[in-house]
């Protein structure tokens, strides 16, 4: 993985909030700037707390009050509380407080960014060709299901895609008439987020994923976005290599804290 390029906390918060708008939960409640998100779909991360806010909690007691309020929110929806913890963007002491309350740490993620102009252009010729559409077609979902299973997001995400307000693109790479790789992008205030990347196993190693990124970068530039961002689990070396080749660099890492049971 390419060396990290640390980003300012405001940049990190802004990107994570753009991602929350691109992956909209069924219900979002705001408390002291924290995003309390409830989602019944298979996209478990969509239903996590984004502990952002204009002001740091005034001491440990106030931080504990906010955590307890979030726990009450999830208890009302019969879910265990789940927090997204980004050291660069969340309150100091929150991770330790949750650990002390028995929350488990899991799912380390890399937040990465690239300049649209730096993503390699689409090569000409060859069997593979990219196509970008403003809505997902059956073939797009077919690749997603084949790679991630029929119960995986975004197809079974409780109308998640229909709730996205920003301009969206659904890219496909075709080998002849067969769709072999897909991805999605959402433009939002100068940035475009990349989501839902998937390549059929038989098509891997042939540049299909790079062509998806190139198609999404071209779309993003045409929609006023100068930079791309994405989120990738750090235990996915193949994806990390793909994004590094496309010019993405790590801005920060984050992880999740999940309660062992409903409070």
C-alpha cells in the first residue's frame, strides 16, 4: 500500500459525511453534531454512529452522556450500538471509553483519495470496454451478486440507492457482451466517492477494475469533481494494489467499535 498522506481533520470529517450521504441510512438522528444512523439492510456500516460535531465534548462526563444517548437510540431500534472511530475526526478519548464499556474493535479501513486527473485514462482497443449509466441495470447487479452474494449491499440495502440525492454513475466493463466488472460513484461538492467495486473472478488480472475506475474518474471530472475518495478494508491486498496503481493514497485509517449486545 502507498505511503499515507495525512489529511486535516476537517477534510476527513467532510469525506466521511459525503460517504454517509452516498450511503444513506433509513433513519438519521442528529445529537450534538453526532450522526446516529439506523439501517436494517445488510450494509451494517451504514448504521453506525458518526461521532462528529462542531465542538469537542466538555470533559469525560459530557462524552459519556453522548455515548449513552447513542446507546439509547440503538436500543429503541433493537440494535447493538456501533461507532465509526476515526482518530483524526472523532472526540479524544472516545475509543478508550468504548473499549472500557466492552465494545469490540474490528474492521480496520483505509480512507484514500486521488486526483481525477491522475487516474490513468482508458486504454483504447482490446476486448474490454467501459460503459457508464445513471442507473444500475440488471447486469450491474448481476456482477455485484456474483462477487458479494445476493444478500450483500447495495442490492438488498432497503432502498439505499434510491435515497441517494447526489448525481450518481454506475460503471460497467464489458468483455464482448458480458459485464465483468462494476463500480459506482456519487458526486458531492467537488469530490466524487467510489463505491461498490466488484470484478468477476474470471476477469481479474486483466485490467477490468482499472477500467471501472477510469470510467468513474471521467464521469466525475465531467460533473465538477476534481478529486476521488474511497474506503477500502485494509485486509484486502488485491483492492489496495488496484487503488495504488490508479493513484490513490491513504489519508487516514479508521475502525469500528461494536457493543457486544444491546444495552
